[in-house]
C-alpha cells in the first residue's frame, strides 16, 4: 500500500470544507467529536468479551426495550464528546426520553440525533453493530432551543452517517454532496478514505426482511417477497435473502452491493418499528445521495414531518428500482405485464 495515497478523515474534511454549508468549520468540529467517540466505543466493543460490559443494564429506554450495557456506555460517550465540541446545543438519542440540552451552548445552532448503538440485540453474539447520527441546524438560532427545533423533516439534514463496528470499523457519511466511506486503520488510529463516492446499484440481488413475520405483512409486501423468491432467468431471480437483524449491517451490505431492506407495517406494529429521527432519516439521506430510494410505502421518508421524538415509520430502503417496485406492489399498482 502506498501511504502517499492515504487520505485521512480530517484531511478529507479540510479539503472538502468549501462544499459545506458553513464556512467556519463548525461541522468539522462536530465530526471530530463523533470520530473520537466512535473510537472509544470501538475500543469497548473490541474488548466486550473481556470485561463486564456485555449483557443487560437492567433498565429500559422510552421504547420499552431492554437496554444493553454497551447501549448506555455508548450513549454517555457520544453525549459527552458532542457536548465538548462547543457547536451542539441539543442532542436527541434513542436511549433518552427527552432532549438533552447542552449546558452553556444555548446560542449554538446545531442539533444531533443519534442511535448510539444500533443492533444492540446482537452484542452478545458478536454480530455487526453501529452508531447512527444525523445533524440539523436550528430553525431560529436567535431564540431559545426547544424540542420543536428537533422535529424537522429528514430533507433538512445538513449531514448524516453511521459508524459500523464489524470485521473492520467504518464511517460512512454525507454532507449532501455524495457518500464516502472511511475505514479505521488500527495501526495509526485514523479513519482513512476507502470507499470514495459510493453509488448503490439501481438493481440488486438481495432482499432483507424478517420473514418470520410474513403472515402479518400487508398483502403487497407478501407479493413482493414472493416475486423476489420466484425463478426467472431474465431478471436473475430468485434473489438472495440476507437478514442479520441489525439495520446498520443489512443497510451497509445492500448500499455497497445493491438490494432492498424492508421493515413494513404489521398488525402488531402498524407504524413499523424503526425510528424516524434516529434511523430512517439517516439511511434515507445516505441512500438518496448514493442514487437509491427510501419510502414509508406511502411517501418519501425524507418528506415525513415528525410529530414526536421517538416516532416510528415503516421503511423500504435500498436500490431504487427495487424500492419502487416494492412500493408499487404494496399500493396494488404493480403492472400485470411485469409479472408475466
């Protein structure tokens, strides 16, 4: 490997600074804080089997879900690091009931929404997990920060991304000018550009869905899954079923290889289970920047107006043609000719 060609995250941000929406480097400081926190979480993930940070914390979050110990640790780490950045006035987290107001930062304009440890149910079995984040600016920086400032449509994100802690640790993010991936080089503890200008294929060969709930899915979703599994040489079907049960892991694979991730409405969860502010908006922002699509089944994810911090929505996300077809079938608009 030629080290003269290595571009670190910090170098890349400096080089791309002119493309950011603020010229003072505020986003750069936030990214440095996110990067530091991710390295700390990555350290704890790597030694999870050696110290007492596996298993349950003994508490539940606002979703009624059992919090894992690493959930709580990651949440504390990211909040502390972002608070020290000096640029963030509010932080909303899947693990917190309410807004976290950063003390002494009332006049700052940035808001961070995050899922500090997505896929935490997989912690104890050593599957890929990650951190999801998105960044917004306050509607009115001259007024006192309020929860209403956080309830913005996803299309208003100024940046979004995720860290994935797997066989390698990666950061994938966008500031609205394409998607780039950086891999952590453990030897120098720097994120280095490894996946420039990520473009997701318009068609894929992977579908990711929990088929254990198949009977509870709307008929259109059941029909789409049957379509994916049917034999057809002309369209290279059947597609491969790949479902890890960790959104960040399934999304990351499909982003790079092409595919669709589906978490539809069910009888038990008519609004799905994924959180609009902490998961769906980020993934929708990234996939659209990479040429893909994201829908709730009735509208573009990035156009949904949130009404509460922990709102849930169904999601179809991934390769554009696959998402368009799944949504069309859900809405019974699928042309008979396509099935022939």
